[in-house]
C-alpha cells in the first residue's frame, strides 16, 4: 500500500502523549496537554492600552516568549516584592 501524504501526521497523533518535556522558561509539561486543560492554570483577562499590547506582542515575538509567561513572571515578582 502506498504511503499517503498524511501518514506523518497520523504518526504524531498516535504517539504516546504521556511523555514529559521541558518547555520554554524551564517548566516541565506533559506533551499534548495545553494550559487550557491544565488545572494549575486559570484564564484571566485584563484591559490594557492598545499601544502597550502591540509593543508587548512585538517584543515577545522577538524573544520567542509567550504572553502568559510574561504575565506569570510579572505577577509572581510583584507578589514576592510584597513580602
């Protein structure tokens, strides 16, 4: 039987998703599980100025970093400074 053009995608889908990986920021995570389904995370929203958001997105793209990682770091630092 000929290999189809989607065989490589099926192999990725069928792989064992219980492996642990080290992601950006040095955090470990289970492959195939995102923050949305991780009980350690909550989705929140905030209002910030459009120009601030645009500048932050550009800077994060340049650093290859996620917005949620930045927010987590800033909030944790703020909490640490209060003690």
